[in-house]
């Protein structure tokens, strides 16, 4: 293989692997939830067979298990800001006409940082 062929395969492999990893993550999350529902269903069926009263489904089954933390906005904002800056620098050194595309993730990062500072949890003054 020559270098031109390898250069063509690099972005193709990166895209396929990126999409593949995302799809695997979604699939494993689905399987975990399916197993939890199946186990809960078996417990409910056993309770019905024994004549016991069946409790309602827990609310945790219907919402996201990962709680939102205020610090997530800071982390995401910093990551996107520095990613945008790195893209700007890389594109400026290679294609001077298109380096402004790096401002897109950087501006989303700035928006995340602004939200982090503006929506700070209120602390009681004492």
C-alpha cells in the first residue's frame, strides 16, 4: 500500500469506529435496562403467584440513572472551548481559509461556561 491509500483509510476508519463505539454504548445500555426489567417482571410474577400484593414500578425505571451535576457544565464547557481552540490552531496552520470553523465548538464551550456561572446554585448567606 502506498501512502495515498493509507491517507484515505484513516478518516474512514475513524468515522466507522466513532459510530461503532456510540452504537455499542447504546446497545449495552439497552441490554442492561432490558435485563433489569426482565428481573423485575419475574419478581412481580412470583409475587402474583404467591398471592402477595404487587408494588408499583419504581420511578427509577423511567428516568435517566445519571443525575445532572452542576459541575458537568464546567467540564463540558472547558473541553469544548479547548477543542475549538485546538481546531482553530490546526486549521490555521494547514488551511488558512477555514480556521474559523474551530470557533463553532469554542462558542458552544463558552455558552456552557456562561451557563455554569450564571446558574450557580444559591447558597444561603449566614
